[in-house]
């Protein structure tokens, strides 16, 4: 919220809905420039840059969800078989998927950003800043993308009330809930794994649950098939046995790859050899896994 206040924005945004775009802009003109950077959400940043100086501009941008980030890259000219990104003949399927992801997420980010400049002295000049030289690395894409599966973790007391400020009491029963949402249009077969751990401790101590935490059931539970754009919830009874801070995270793994039945496939014209080869470069479909971006931090204390 302090960052939004500094930008003068009244948008009530959640922490996991936005990412920060950082750009270094250099003034190569012999006079002072005013830079204006704006996103589709109405958030804008203005910066004055002296001649020959470089200024770093940071702008919050809404994170992006793509239904098919591995779609074929369109041709520049439909009448000619050329692409924006030409795949090498011996490129690995992992590299091909990474190239397609980088292309589509970059296109989406460029589509929501606008940057202009103008000089502050005579003669007055103005123009637009070319952002197409931006290149996204794998870590940048992870910060920008919205996962196909959303995982939300919450803790309730024995009466079904949400834990006050994520606080709990020693030796009292609680209910841990993991809410899973399938953002895609295709069904998935999910398996939920819950991982409680002590905060700020090495792994051999944080993951040793003896005399620290107890639960009713198993930390790994399969779920029924989750249809597209549907949600489901997994509940687990638990009791904390000592004081401290616990970090509860979760992951969802696909136990079976969903294949569309032949009867549901719409009849289309035969695919071209080039298209078939490009899709084959992605390799066979593999089971996917998603992790919760924000763990649930539970502060446990003795009841007075």
C-alpha cells in the first residue's frame, strides 16, 4: 500500500495481483527530458532525466494469465512461411516451450505499456519510447505469469471462525483449508501436498514435526477430477504443540494428463506438415506441478 500511495493511485490491489517492471532509461539528447510511462490500469510514472544520465523507472503492472502460452507463433506474412521466432532444427522441447512463453508474455506486456518523452527546453520535441527491445528471462516470466492453478491456504479455529491475524493457540484444534482453483478450460486430476514447517529454521529442524505439530489424516490427498474454471477444497484437522511461527505451504501435482476424447474433437482440415512438426517440437505432454506463491504464516502462542 505505501507503494500505491507514493504513486498517487487509489487502486486497492492485492500483493499477488501485480508485479514490478523495472527499466533503465538513458537520455541521449543534449537537453533535459521528461519521461511518461503508463499502463492499461491507469497507473503512470513521470521522471525527469538530465542529458547523458540514466534513470531507473519502476512501474506496477498487472500479472498476466495466458490460456495457451505454448501456442504457435504467427507468421509475419500469411502468404509466406516465416515466423517471428525461428526454431532451430535440433532445439530441445524445453527450449521451444521457453521461447514460445517468452514471445507471448512479452507481447502481452508490451500491449499494456505506453512510454513517451518530451524535451523541457527549446526547441520543443516529443516522441514515443520503443520498448520492443525488452527481453524476458525465465525468472521474469515466473514473476509475470499467473499460474493455471491457484492455491489459497487458510486456517480456522474449532468453531469455524478464521484465525485472528493468522494466530493460533497451543493444544487447540484447528482446521486447515486448501482452496484449489482450476483457471484453465480443461479438466485436471490434482493431488494436494501440504507442507508445514517452522519459520527461520534449517530444514532438518523445520521439517521435524515431533512435539511441534499434529494433524488428523495425511498431508498428501488426491482430489476428484477438477473441471475447467472450477474450484475445490481440501480440509485437514491440525493441532500445534508448541509456540512459534509456522509456515504452511502447499503444492498441487497433476497425477494424470487429461486427453480430450476423440468423440469431442471438432472436425477440422488436416494440419499442415510444418504445423505438425512445430507442435511435435514441444514433446509429449507431461504431468505438471504448481506451488503456492504465498504461504500461510501461523503465529502460535499460549492462551492466557
